[in-house]
């Protein structure tokens, strides 16, 4: 990743969440949980490690970047456009976010409960969205 670190973290988190949501819609609950947990662990560890260095407007834009990338990967999965390029991005993002956690292990440890709670809340919302209208 060569751009803004906050934006890169958000984009990667969104890509992983989109991929995990596609996994959930295919019945792969374990992959969904792992993907969303890694996405939020990496993204939020980066945000917490910055210790308030980001302005609220920057964080709001990062959240939009996360959402856009989530939608982009879901759309690719639903339209059979999930190709090698998208797959390679998911792999690269998984590595990038795992490194965020590893490089900031103390920050992650200090915020693990908070990160887990935020991840759990979002997983519940995503499950609800995916199951809506299905019988």
C-alpha cells in the first residue's frame, strides 16, 4: 500500500468485509467471522495506534472508503466479476491488516475487548442485512 495509511487501512478492511460477506451469503460462517474480525482488528488497531492524530473528518472519510470497498467486493462476487485481481487484492489486504496488528501488538492488546465488541456488533448487522428477505 502506498497511499494514505488511514485510507489504505480502511480500503483493505472494506475489501475483507466484502469478501467475508460474500462468504456468509454462501454459508461459510467461519470464514465470515474470521474475515470481519481481521478487518476490524487491523483497521481499528491502526486508528488507535495513531492516538488521536486523525481529524474527525478524516475518520469519517475513511469509514466511507471502508463502505465503498465493502460494496465493491460484494458486487464483484454477486456479478461473477470476482477475478484474480480482486482475489489478489483480498490476499494483499489480509497481509497488510495482519501486519497492522503485529506492528502494533501492544495497542491491539490494550484495545482487544473494544475491537472485539465493535466487530461483533458489525457482524450482527451484516448477518441481519444478508438474511433480510430470505426464507
